[in-house]
C-alpha cells in the first residue's frame, strides 16, 4: 500500500519527481523563490487595498510598485535588504509625486524622465542598493504615466504605495523569509539532485539495450544530456561555494567548498574516462573531452569484453545511481587488473601516445574516486547551518621565498570620468532617451514612455554595444510574440475581470521566473500582462498593442544608436578586459598551487587554494557571458566566432585543471614536494604557465618557454600522484600556448591590447 502510494505513478511520487526537476534545473530554487516573492507581494497588496476600498487605478499603481520592488530588491544579507527596503518607500513616493505633478507639463515631464534615467543608471556604481533604488524611482515614474491620476488623489496614492511596501516586507521577511542558512539548505538539495542526474546519465552510457545500431543512434543524445547535467552540477557547485560562507564557520565552509570542488572535478573526469573506455572509436570521447585536453582515447577499448574487467565496470556504472542514493562506502575496484595503477610517465616525456594507458583501468579508478568524493561531500553536508554571516578566515603568514613567480600584477584601477562604465552608460541612456522621447511623441502622444522604457532596458545589465544590440533584438522578438497572443487573450477575456486578473498574476510569475533564463520570454509575459491590465482598466484596443510594438522597436533603435555613437565601447574592448581578468585569476591560482606544493610553510591553506580556483571559475564565466553577442548563431563575423569559441574552450580547460590542482595540492601536507626529485620539473612547469598567462593578460607575445630551473633535466621518476599533478601542469601549459597562437596580436605601432584581442578578427 505504502509503496503504491509512493511509487512513480502516485501523486506523492509525481510531486517528488517535480521537486527533483526543480532542484536540478533551478539551483537553490532561486528563480522559484523570487517569483513567489513577487506574486505573493502583489496578491497581498491587492487583497489589502481591495478590502480598504481603493479604486482600480490605485490597485494597479500599488501592484506595479510591489512587482518592481520585489524583483529589484537584492542583497547578500537580510539586514542589508531591510535597510534598502526602508529607503525604497521614500524614493517611490518622491518619484510618483513628481510624475503626477508634472503630468500636465509634457515637455517638463519628458525632461525630468530623461534626467531620472541618467541618475538611475549612474547610481549603479554604488552596488545593489543604488541599483535597486534607482530602478524603483524610474519604474514608479513610468507606472504613473501608464496610470495617470489627478493631483488631489496624491494622499490616497501615498497610502496605496505604503501598503504595497508594507505587504512586500511581510512577504519577504516573514511569510517567505529567505535567510542564508535556508538558501544553503536548498542549494545542498540541488547539488544532490544534480549528482543523481549525472549518475543517471552516466548509467545510460553503459546500457546495453537494443542492437549496436540502436545504441549508436541513442549515443549522441545521451552524451548531450550528460554534457548538460555536468554543466548544471558545475553551476550549482559555484553557487553553493558562494552560499556556504554566509552560514557556516570558517573551517566548515572550507571543508564543504573543498569537497564540492573535488566532487565536481571527479564527475567530469569520470564522464570522459567512461567515454574513452566505452566508445567504438573514441570520437565521441574526444569531442566531449576537448575542453579537458585529454590524450586521444585508445583504439576500440569497450566496457564489454574487449578489456579485462570491462563487463564488471559497466555493471558498476549502471548501479551508480543506486550507489549514490544508498550513500554507503564505494565498492572496491572490480578486478586487480583494473585496480593496478597505471605506470607513471617519465618526467620529460611529451604527451602520452594513443593507447599508452589502460583506459578501462582509468575509468574504474575514476569511478571509485567519484564515489569516494560523493560520500565525502555527503559527510561534509552533515551539519546544521547557523543563520548570520560568518567571515571566512585566511592565512596571513608571509609567503616564503619560492622559485615560482609571484602573483601577477593586480588589475588596473577602474577608469574615472566619462570612461567609468556607469557614467558612460548614463550619458548614453540620456542621449538615447532624449531621442526616444521626441520620436515616441510622434508615434503616440499618449504612450511615448514605452519607447523610453525600451531604450533604457537595453542598457540594463549590459556593458558593450554587442550586448545592447542582442538584448534589443530579444526585446523586440518578445514584444511581437506577446502582442500576437495578447490580441486573442485580451479579446477573449473582455468583460471577465477575475479570469483576466488571475492570468495577469500568471504572467507576473512567468516574467519573474524566466527573467534570468530568457529575456525574450520575460518580455513576452510583460507584453501580455500589459494587454490584460489595459483590459482591466477599460482602455484596451487592438491599436494599443500595435503602438506597443512600434514604440518598443523605435526605443531599441534609439538605444543601439546611442551605444554606437555616444562614447561607444565595442564588444571586443569589453571581452579583452574580461579576458585579461580571467588570465590573471588563472595565474594567481597556478602560483598559489605551486607554492603550496613546494613550500614547507602551510601557506596558502587548502581553503585559499579552493578560493583562488573559484575566483578563476567566476572570471571565466563572466567572460563567457560577455562573449554571447560574438557566439550568437547570427553573428556576422564567422572567423571571430570560431576564435572566441576556441579560446573560451581553452580557458574552461585551464579552469578545470586549476580546480583539479587545487584539490590535489590541498589533500597533502604543505611542501610535500620539497624533497621530491621531481620538484625542479614542477617549478619549471608552474613558472612556464604563470609567465605565459601574465604575458597574455598584458597583451604581450608569449615568447619561448622560460628557461628550465636548475637541475630539471636530471630529475628522478615521480610517484603516481606527482605524475598526475605534472600531467595537469603540462596540459595547462599546452592550452596556454595554444591560446597564445589563437589570439590575434595587436599591431606593432599601436598599444598592446590586454588579453590579445579575443573580440577582434584574427590576423
């Protein structure tokens, strides 16, 4: 009976399946909780105002205020959010009052709107609080254009806004309170869901259902699913490492971060090793592992009987989901043949030849390592998070002398004046909004503000011309789709206010939930919501949506034109700066790892190593986001797109090696290589990688390999663990050299471009 009620087809089983999907696809349920905050604040606001007898225009104004404020109010700590929330009400009242009083004076109102836009963008330099307050003031001014009220109704408007902010505080800080410890618990559950999905995808690779042709047809889809699930696991791991420091003691946070990083890299390596051991010709493995820069797979080694222990290895892989769900100790290696360590390569040897290593044995060891890492992570999770931020500790002991070069020079300071990003964006927005105001009046004297809104929105969370153009195209596409659907929905619901109100709330939820995933989808829900709100206010006509499309398209054109003409910043300039930051972060991580291995002092600590690797990951992720315009399928410069994809893949490879090296260096005692005969070779390779990374960050040619350390040529044979560390340094060195060859170099007469110019055409 109980098994039937909890089975996959039962309601309880279906709920568990839905919860698992949400945990895996929405790490920490961040989007779901954010959407719940927004809808909850709006619903509570509307209920209270309706009970107090407020008219529909006040409900729309207050509900819009609750919507905007719930979405823009962010901050790492509840106390900071509470302070920002308290400051938000005066800003909203001042903005709404100005909008009502200036409404009869169209020119003055438009000029004030443009000035407010400038201030809204400029205060982004003050962090999340400045961004939230600026957006709140701007959006309230915009809403009051959409819902005009006479000046004698200002007291009731103030009361409605006060109710909206009060209801928003109740929802955020009482009913749906989100504290650091609760966020971490949700992220921990998401990590477990992602690990279960990765295990399922790995098990699918070892399935033997159907004939060989059927398995070949399914293999591409299974590899794609595995790729996607590994990416989710990595994203969730990064978020969890950021979250744990706010709710755990320093030693606990360091342990969790280390175990999470180790589990992440073990999962990636296991995936590649299984593909190398189980595919017909290794082609899929090589394509999958391009970002790991692994040696080519061996010829035709399968998980079946083609290699000793292959059948047992496949059985272990198929049982991996149950093994992780059970949470017990990992199974021993399948056979002595598989468990035997692979011979360590000679220190001076080049890349391994195809088939030089038993891939089945490698896969078996990788599987055991992953199971052990998953068990260790589960043990690290067994503590109760305490609310409140806990500062992480870091070693402050002086760094000992080391042949490894010091950390690269810090990044150059942020430019001032008009070169400051927020100032430049504010000037661009003001110029574009001025043009949008004038042109929007010609399209529609009553709805000109939509053009200004579209012009401003394309500058939000963008930093280059390419990002602005791409976001503008997505806004236009979402507006077109929303208008087409709104034509039918608003007509069908005319005269039915309650269904229209419910569907409006659904649109609000959809907009808040999809905002971080797809700007096109979020804009679709916004446009549909506008059609429904107009129907509720009794002002809907089919021409309204056509005006919405025209105003949006014109506003986007004004924004793109301003970005191109007024203080332009090309996408290549933005990506070059972020590439330099990523290269410096990788160099820092390499230097810290080598110092930990070669210096007898316990500095840097394992926690610092994981932190530097995490920083490098974040820098690479930021660069990947900025490259979106160049990597878009319709990007006009095909050669630049290929170069960007190639360099980004190499950077992700380097970030992977940095994570592995941080884990390996943190596992042993500090200076465990201080007396090793392979120490000179380690110092040589670490120095070569750090010097090349710093040279690329400064826009210089990488040059020849730096001279070897004294005695490097005569080193003894390393142990298996030392050979693995040397292998990662060697492969990272190969990646950096390949990156130096791929990046276009600046012209000799001009100044060097940091990062070598990833956003420019190759020479």
